[in-house]
């Protein structure tokens, strides 16, 4: 545990306008008020929180006492990531006469970060905010990179803005209350980070599966910190996805298609797990990666209780169609960010490779 008042050694993310610290420390929530005050420097502070996370916080089950400042909550879940909620939360700030000297604390999972971050990005043309991620996915992925936004009926994350936070405060102790499915889902992004950038980190996850499944705080602290370092190193060099940031999309071309085709019945992390396996098979078929890579990735994902096969068959033609309509494609061919080995991505043509429909369908057979 980190005692109150000791120095927390943050991971630093740099962006076009400056930099921000990401604190990954057990007990960081004990110092929430102090860290928020240090990094927002705002006269008035409003917390915007996922209602269930806020209830846990107020009952001290996240490992700290209640938040004494004001808080506006929204119902938990992706269904809240809408323009309607953005308007309701913005209106609540206006009704409270929050001025330009105000700041926001975004507390909860990735939904809270994206939604409250978008409120901060647009409120009075932008006010500062601090992210307090409480889900595994939010700690090791969503809270880093400065992307904020909401969904529309035409697709996820279609309306949004880049708005880097003033700081990110991640307390791995808060993960003990996270529901099982959300917990396992978050692990898929950590496996992705190992695959794209760090073979030793991947091997560490293989060795520490039991500690990770048991939510050992020391293991979780290393996990979140190493993932944040990897994501920070990638986004720091490429904030707006012009080039190398594309490697973070490993597994995601297939994952987004699976989410769409199953109408989001499988979680994002489950879809990423399956996507990583299918895309490793594709990389092998295209001669980019060695054949055994997919088996190693699939082995770790399975041990971390993620699916390695689709629960029910899905027409591969439908999946290819969903991939073709993905907003990240350039020109006509579907493109993939592919690993060339454990811990290394293929540069290809600007970090992605085109693939034919036949090759994609064949790769999808590995998960059906
Ligand atoms: N901005 C980005 O770069 C980025 C990256 C990846 C994902 N995302 C977004 O993140 C969202 C998904 O994030 P998520 O999986 O965290 O979803 P989420 O925010 O809905 O949280 C998942 C569930 O966990 C609960 N929860 C969170 N922390 C808890 C805790 N400590 N204890 C108990 N329950 C807790 C929440 O109430 C919710 O029911 C998606 O909208 C996705 O688009 C954004
Ligand atoms: Zn993802």
C-alpha cells in the first residue's frame, strides 16, 4: 500500500499540448482529493460518476472514505454513452453555475471516462478533467490517450473529441469489486499489449496467471502499470492515429465485426480475445508471423478465462461485410494491424496489411 503523502511515481504521457501523469498505485484513492486538487487546480470540482461505482465509493468499498464534493451520476453501462446523457450532464453543470474555472473528475469504467471526458471537452469550450478509472479495461486502456466521445445509433464512438486529461489516477485495489466478466474482459487488452510490444510482459502473464485470476494486488499493479507504459509509449508518439498508433488496433478489426454481428452480446474484451487469435492466424497465412504464434496467444487467453472459440457460429460473409464498413479502412481492402512475432508488430504499409476475403474467411475458421 502507498501511505498517504508518499511520492507516487507516475507513468508520463506526452501529447501535442503537454503531458499528464498516470498514477498506478494501490491506495491512490486514499489520496484522491489531494491528487485531484494538485492536477486540476480548479476553483470548483464536480465528479461525474457511474452510479454503481459512486455507490461503492460512498460506502467505502473501493478502499477509501466517501467523496465529499458534489457528484452527478449516470446509470451504469454502454447505454449511457449517448448524446442525451452528454446533454443531461452538461445541463446539470450549467444549472450548478459551474464556470470556466471548474474541473471534472471522471469516475468509473471506460464509459465514465469517455462520457465525462466528452462533457469536459465541450463544456464552455473545454474545461480540465481528471480520469479515475475503476474497471480493468479503463485502467489499462481507455483512460490513456485522450480520446473522449459518445455512441450514436449508427455506431460506437462516432461523435467525440481528443481532450487529454490533467491526470489519471488508477488504484488497482478498486478492482476487487469488479464483476467477473468485466474483469476477464479487461485482460484481453493486456494480452494485446504483450503481443504488440513486449514478449517479456507476455511471458510474465503466462507465469502469473494464478495471481492475476486471484486479483493479487501486486500482480495487478504490475499489469496495469506495464500496459499503461506500453499504451503511453505508442500514443505519445502518435496522438491522432496517423501511423504507429494503428498497432493498438491489433485484434480489433475482427473484434469490432464480432461485436456488431452479435449485437454486442459478447463483450469487447471477449471479442478482442477472439480477434487476436483470428488475426494471428491471418498473419501466419500471409507469411507475416510464424505459425505457432496464434497457439501461444490462444493458450494465454484461455487460461485467463477468455473465449478462444465463438459461442455460436456466425456467417463469415457477414463478418467480412462488417469489417469492410469499418471507419478505419483506407480504400477498398480490409486492413489489419498484424504481429510479426511475440512483442513485435509488422510495419507493413504504415503498420497495416490488406487481406483478401478468402484469407480472412480462412483465418476466421480458427475461432469457429
Ligand atoms: N477512450 C478510449 O481510448 C477507449 C479505449 C477502450 C475502450 N473505451 C470505451 O470504454 C468502454 C468500456 O469500458 P468498461 O468495460 O470499463 O465499461 P463500463 O464503464 O460500462 O464498466 C463496466 C461495468 O463495470 C462496473 N464497474 C466499474 N468499475 C467497477 C468497480 N471497481 N467495482 C464494481 N463495478 C465496477 C460498471 O458499473 C459497469 O457496469 C466502451 O464504451 C469503450 O468504447 C474507450
Ligand atoms: Zn479494445
